[in-house]
C-alpha cells in the first residue's frame, strides 16, 4: 500500500488534464440533467399523442425510474472493466436511447428507451463521481464532485429555457430528445483523450472485479467484509437522500395547485426561481465539504433540508412556501455530498461495486418507496402537504449514522482512508 500511495501522491496529474477532465464530465452531466427534466416537460404532449391519461403516465414514469435501480449492474462493472470504458459507453448509450426516444411510435417503446436511457444516465453520473474522486487532489475532491452535480441542475434549467423553442416546432416534444444528440460530437473527440484513472490502473488485475455472474456474490462479500458498517452507513445515507428528494420534488406542484390553489403561472414562477437560485446551495455545499468536512456538511444540509421541507409543505403564505422551496432545492446539494462520501469510504478495488450496492440497489429504493408512503399517509392525514412534511423528516433519522459510522475524509488521500 505504501508504494502505491507514494507513487500516486508523488506524481500529480497535470492541471491542464484535470481542468479538461472536469469540463468533459461536467458537459456530459449537463445533458444528463437536461434529459432527466425533459420527460416532465414532455408528459402532457405524450399523453395527448399516445391517448393515455395521467394515471397511465404516472405508472410509465414509475417504470422508467426503475432504471435508476437497475443501474447497479453497469456501475458495478467499472470495477471489472475500468472507469474509463464504462463511463464512455454509458454516455454513448444514454445519448443513443435519448435519440431513439424521439422516434417512439407508442408509449411502450418510449418507456423502454427511457428506461434504458435512465439506467445509463445514472451510470454516467455515478462513475463520473468515482473518476473525479480518484483523480482530483484531496483538497479539491468535494468541490469537483459538487460542480458535476451542479451542472446536472443547470441542465434542468437549460431544458426549461429551451422547451418553448424546441417543442413549439413541427417535431413537438420529439425535438427535445433530438437535441440530446449534441453530446455525440463531443464524445467522439474526447473518447481517445480520456485516460483510465491512476488508482484503478494501479490495481493488480486479480482485484479488478469479478464476472457479471458473480455480481451478487460480490455484494455479499462486501457485506461480510470489514466494510460492513460503511455499507450500512452508505445505504442509509442514499436511502434518506432519495426518499427526501422524491417526496419533495414529485408532489410540490400537486400540493400547491390542489391544496394552496396556486395558478399554473405561480407554479412556473416558483419553480424557475427555485431552480435558478438552487445553484447557491450547490456552491456552498462544495465549499463546505472541503472546509468544514463531510460529516458536518451532510448534517447541516440534512437538518436544513428537513426543516425547509416541513415549512414549505405546511405553510399557507405563498411567499413563505416559495422561499422554503428554494431552500429545499438548494439542499439538493445532498446528492453530491452523498456521492463524495460514498466514493471515498471504500477502497479502489471495490469502489464501484460498493457504490452500485449502497446507491443504486439499496439507496434508490427510497425513491420508489417514498411516493407510495406519501400517498398512503395523505389518505390518513387528509393532506398531501402534511404527508410530504412527515416523510421529509426521514433524513433526521440518519444523522446518528453519519456522525458515528462515516469517517471524516476531508483533505486526506484515499489510500490513507482505506488502509
């Protein structure tokens, strides 16, 4: 371990390459965020063209979101085939399936293409975080991963801005998906330029992962290893982030429209303002990760996010609701905070496998379970807002896990964290 650490610490990557790496990963993640948003923008037109109602569309979106869980398979393969190969193919495939979505002839094939696109989008952002974690200097790791996620948010803003222009033409909603093909020329240029991470390249071939058939065996081995506590912490962290995010994002428009009687214009104004200002939360999150540490930053954002969500979904004044929701969106910097933590706490040989397990296979269940819990609670409480407010307190339950089980990693080389 000492030889590997000394070699890596003593031979830093050229700054020009790191800047280019951050720019490339940021660019493709920008379109990941764009692709993630446009399905919400396209839903009304999809329902009209394919002749389906809101209930059917809701089930379709739910099925598409299962792709985020299935992403544990390609993410895990980054421990076998390398970060570079899996990352590049994930970009190529999510772009391909985005383009195919524009050619859909019915809801069934649209769901299929979007299911596959979502799977590889999550793979891209998951492996991209691992690449930045392994390549960036220790003092920049948190900021770099946060920057990547911030560009995903910016992709959503870009989609909102381009929506009227693109969907207003003859192609309608299909133009939104065709625009996603802009990634391909950049990908072709950067494909031969992108290198394998030094840390993965330094691993002996015998520890670079197992065959796909041994996937669940690898998960069990990780669970039985000395990293079990870290697996529990990572899964709890990601479950809380997903449950909190899903409850706050999926039900906001429904809540303010049906329970606070907002107009469509008021909803649009709040969302546009919220997403635009949320970048402040990401900027603060990236800085705090590298200044006050991972555990304190995660704790601050979890507490603030839970309180802001409670205020937002129980208030009656429109200004209070809007301000609270802006804070909620800013606290979505929890995504890069969680990604930074779980990319750092596992050794290089198992980093992708561990993230596939704690994030995709276990953590993403929070995104599937939370909406169902909100629905059940709303029937009991008589209010969707009250139900979301309760579910949004889930992050408070994982604070003891963060403080006890997560080892502080600010400013430390990865090899020192996992020796």
